[in-house]
C-alpha cells in the first residue's frame, strides 16, 4: 500500500469485518504503522485551562450549555498554573503539552496573550512541544501564538459533515473546517480528529476520515465516547473493544503517514484491550487526565508501551 492510503470503499470494508478476522487485520495495520511510523510512541498531555461556561450545545460534551453534568466551571487559569501543569506532564513522559479552553473561540486579547506567555515559558523553561485547543482561531491569532513558540493547533471536526447537525446546532461544520484551514495557512502543525460512538454510522466515520485527508491534517486524535451523566448521550453505549479497534485500523489505513493519537474514552471502551490500539495503528496516546474525566495513571501507560517492545519518543 502506498502513502496515499485506502479509499472510501475499502475503509467501509474494514469497518464491516467480522471479529474472526481481527488477527489478520492487526497483522496488516501493525505492518503499516511500523513501516511509516516505526516503533516510537508519542505521549501527550493536556490542561483544562478554562472549564465549562461554553455557549455551544455539543451533545457529547459535559461542558456544553446543554449539559447538567457536575463539572467544575472556572475562567482561564493563570500563566503560572499552565507552566506548572506542563512540568508535571513532562515528568510523566509527555513530549507534547496542550492548553485547552472551553468555548467556541477565544476572542479576548488578554486571554490570548496569557496563553502566549505560557507557551513561551513552557518552550524555554520546560522544554516540551506546545499545543493549544482554543476554538476557532483566526490565521492571525495562530500566527501570534506561533511567534511565541507554539508548534501545534488542535481543532477537532468531531464527526462527518452529514451527522454534525445531529450533535451540534450552535455553529456550522464549515466554521470548523475554516478554522483548520486557517491554522494550516498560518503554518501550524494541525491536530484534527473526532469522537466516535455518539450515534454516527460507519459511513460517517469514513466520511470524517476522507475529510481529514482533504484538509491534509498532520495528526489525528481519536476519542471514544465516555458517556457522562447529565449529557444528552449519557445512556449511549454502542461501542465494543472490537469496534474501536476497527475504527483505529480504518483511520491508520486511510492515513498511513499521519500520527494517529488515541485519546479520551480508551479506558472505558477498549478496557483490557487497550494495548491493541498500537497494533491497530495508533502511534501515540494521551497520558493522564482528560478535560472532565480521569485517565489511568501515566506510569501504567508507560509500562504498557515498554511491555509491547515500543519506545516512548523523547522530547
């Protein structure tokens, strides 16, 4: 298979494979991962720098305006707290640290400069790669953060263009697409993926994969629904470990040369099969806690990676 990846029809075939074909699938996907990405694993970590208080109505999110989930709500944290969180992340083995803020966009210049100050200090004092997830940033805002030392911009599309209105009505899919294009235009490394298990079909999953290819994103974060009580999807539980593995495999085969980073919900959905995500094609994972849910201890992830004979990429 060349570097262009499989097409829509083959991607749908991967998602329809019966469980008896698991080992054959993993033999292929691990070979593709090793060929394009080697045995190095990227560990990243985040800080929830501004929690709740979101005007958007995304059905899966415990911070959205539709949510009644019991989550902390607070304004943007101080620069020093961001830097301290980055130091903690590095001590857990992370090579990338992301500052995440709730809300559709960060339009306050004072807040943007606080993040910029933290980014500059994290690069110079902590010495790890920096990323931000601040909503729909303009190309100019991304350029400003890049001038402070930023490497990556994260902005998920979440799902397919077709299914998006079923999970969010407060903004249009094309606004997210424009934000991704703006980050690329400004010269950032762009991290863009989605969440699975929110009611989408296999066709939606493949459509997202094809859209990410069209946008030439650099890294694809994959989240699996961890249904939080108080959200509209709190009772949804349609994923199994095998379904998750097939989705990861499909994304790897569609994007053989991209980073595939498995993030939120892996503990809940992959359960005892978490280590299979690397054979399925993952080249990285998120260590530590997520935005409003807890992850497992980072040392457990480090041990899992080493037990598999893989190596954690250094800073």
